[in-house]
DNA sequence: TCAATCGTTAAAATCGAAAATATCAGACAA
DNA sequence: TTGTCTGATATTTTCGATTTTAACGATTGA
């Protein structure tokens, strides 16, 4: 029996995820030039393969290309940060309502499970334990994704996933941890979900997002 | 003086737009396999360059890749059609409101101009003149884009442009021309815009989109 | 001193071929 | 007949090298 590793894990795919993650988690800084040859040695891939995945990131908006002068990590700005946060509000609140209306018990189970994982990690973080940021953020995503997972629209879920990752990049750049407030809001979202109260959930979500934006702006990481 | 051709028109860029257009306008049919070598001769480009732009279309959702078994034009379905139409509703109605609230006289000018071009083309179409579909659709896009152009969010405009093109593909597949009804709705949208009446405009937009979906479904082009 | 031109160098865009992988037909056993 | 294995073929994935384009500095003329 072949080892149960991921099926069809090509070099391009692996490198794509690696670079994508490096951008989102700030290991490749905003505005940084991405020289092909340098990346080629750094990620141990050929130029052609690199260009393939760079073109993907280009469409995703995580990098920008200026004519034929190469690529660079998309710069950040306070203005853009607001736009992305508003996009997330729009998509997630809409999906929230659809999902609350269509969700079944199976869905409730996913939501409860995702919240449990996230809450226990947040508890550790509050206790001062410095955990893996990537794990924490993955759990955060899994919870928010679970909430909207029954919205019934693949197109909506895809659009949300795309904007969520950009949102995440800004969060990471500002090294944000809102601690108790965020954890409490997650708890409130869970409660609203089980009550199928999308109006309350939307209100909480808007607060959740806007406070996060304000928090990061106050941190001064985005001098605009 | 150098000819005023587009700056930096690389082979990849040109081929990208060509294939993209071929997909949206149905010259490459849904579900069609995209063999590299065949495309290579057909579009007179190397495999490597092709793969770059294929990866772009992949992220845009216009083509799909199944493991390492190559690419194919994204299939269509009635379900997906509804999702895309709803996405357009969500994004465009939201942008409409923002734009109506922020638009200045400059904006009004753009809207009036775009409507004028579209209306005169629709007049020709109604008179039986078979014009270029691509020109017609471009004018349609320009009008709808003008309406939301002052929404103040680049992120929103980008998301709208992406979903609009997918919407367009479905329209083309069903060879749809709703004639008078669509033209009248465009006129109503223009009037609402100048009144800054986003509530009416949203209602018209929803009708505009839903009728279009119904119309194409009735045509039977999407057997689901 | 400044502007424009030209040559040099660095980088990106493109290509053709090699390596890896999937598809398919036919043989063989149950 | 059905299902599984195996080898041949087709296709994709990856690479190294070539061609084209942009960036930079020096040189020249005003």
C-alpha cells in the first residue's frame, strides 16, 4: 500500500503553498521585490515553475507585477485594509444568514467542534503560552468557515476564502492579539449560531471585524 | 515617435486575453479539455508561457485542473449559474449604494455617457441589426461599471469585475438577448442613478439579474 | 551644469527538450 | 465473462538555456 501522503503533490503546488504562506504570515514583507533567480535558489525550483505560481498569486492579489519589471509582494495601506475588512463584512455577514437558515445538525456539530478547538487554543494564549501563530489562525479560519459552511454557494465560499486570507495578512502584519475580546466574540457567535439568530451574529461579526481593524491601526503598524 | 501601441504587450499577456475571451465568449466550450500541445500550435506559443496564463485562469475559476491530468474549461451548471448571479446581486447592489452616495458630477457624466453608448447599440440590436456581440457586452459592462465606479473600494470593484465576467460567460452560452426588457431596465437604472435612489436601483438590478437567469434557463441551454 | 545618447549589465520573458506521470489496450488468471 | 496486472503511448510537469527587455552609468555636446 502506498503511503497515505497527499495525492499528486507536485513541486509547483508545494512551492505555491509555501510562498503563499510566507506572504500571508509576513515572512515575505509587503513591497519586497521577488527576483526570480533569488527565489529559484531559495525555494529550490526552476524559474518556469516559479513563474507559474507567481502568476497565480498575481491573480489572487497577493503580489503585483509592474510591466516586465518583475514581481513584488503587494504593498499594504490603511485604505486597502479598510476595503478588505469591509469586503469580509459584506461576504461573511451575508453567508452567515444563508448558513444559519440552511444549517442542519451536522452543521451545528461542525460549528461546536471548530469553536471548541479555537477556544481551547485561545485559552492557552490568554494564559501566556506562546503557541504557533499559524495553528491559531487556522483554527480561527476553521471556526469562521464552519459558521458559513451551509450558505449553499460555492462561489460565495470561494470569494470569502480569498478575502479572508488577505485579511489575515493584515492581521499578521500588525501582530494582533485582541485576547479576551476576540475570544468572547467567538463565544457569542457560537451562541447566536445555535439560536440561528443571524441578526445578532451579523452585529457581532461587524463589531468583531471593526474592532480588529481599529486595534491594528492603533498599533501603528500601518503608517498611512 | 514610437507607435502608440499598448506598452509592454508581451506574448503571454496577449495570449492570456485571447484565451480568456475565447472561454467567456464560448469559443472554447465548457468542459473542453485543454491539451497543452494543441493549444501551443493553436495559439502559437510555447508550453511554458501557456502554463503561466493557464494558471491565472485557474485562479479566476474559468478553467479547472484535475490533479496532474491537465486543464479543462470550467463546466457549467444551473446551480453554479444561480450562485454566480446571486454573487453579482450581492456585490453590485452593495456597490451601487456606496457609489450613489459618493458619486460626483464627474461620475454622473460617466454614467450618462456609458448609458448613451449602450442604449444606441441596443437600439440597433432591436432594429434587427446583428452587431458584434463583444462590443455589445463591453458596453453593457462599461455601463454597469460606471454605475458602481464611485463605490470607493478597489477591492469591491475587482471582485465585481471577476464575477461579472463569469456571469457573462453564462449569458453568452445561452445566447441571450432580452431586448426591450433589458434596455428598459438600463434606462431605469440610469434614472435612479441620477436621482441617487439606490433603493430603487437595487430593486431594478435584482430584477435585471433574476429575469436574465430565468430567461437563460428557459432557453434550455443549461440542462441540469 | 545639465540633458541626451549610447553601451553595458542585470533581469525577465520565452523556448525546446528531458523527466515524471497518467491513460489505455491487451494478456492472463479466476 | 470479469477483474487485475503489465507494458506501450500520450500528456503533463519540470528544467536549463536562449532571446528579449529594462535599468544604470559613462560619455558627449550644449
